C-alpha cells in the first residue's frame, strides 16, 4: 500500500527571489535539509529514516517520518510567482498498513508549513 504524495499549487504576488528566500528560511526553521537550491527548483529532505526504522513508525512523531519536498518556482509576470509543491514519502521499504494516515498527515503538514509562509 503506497502513500499518495501531496501536491499544492499557489500563485503569490512576490518575485521568485523573494519566494525562494521565504521558502528556504521556512525549510531551515522546519529543520529540513536542503539538497538542491538552484534556478527555480528547491529540493529538501525532512525527518529521519534511521529513527523511523529503529524506533518504529508507531512511536515517532509525524515530523520524524522521512519525506522529500520538491518545489518549482515559475514567474507568471506582473511580479507574480507560481509555486508548485510536491511532498512524498521516502521510506520505501516495509509494509505501511496502519500508518498510511500518519504518513499522509506528515506530508500535508510539510505542504501547509511551506505554503503558509507565502501568503
């Protein structure tokens, strides 16, 4: 049973430079690890696969579950930026039956935290 990635698209009245800055600051506040930040693309890892495997998914918080955020920025003119956020589970092994809702909640929390700084 797979975990459905969470996607969100939002357009904000800010330049790409300002949006990128806001998103990077928020990722750092969320203790995310920025893997790539180039051009109009930001990729970040969250959580800990090691902790999730050692302690068990039942016992760790949603923040600890391993996940990846991919953010694409696109200028739409008039100082507006379209932001596309995709967050997916990165724990590929094991059976997640019984933990699907917890993973989906964890993914949604990341999307909400990132998009929350753009308003």
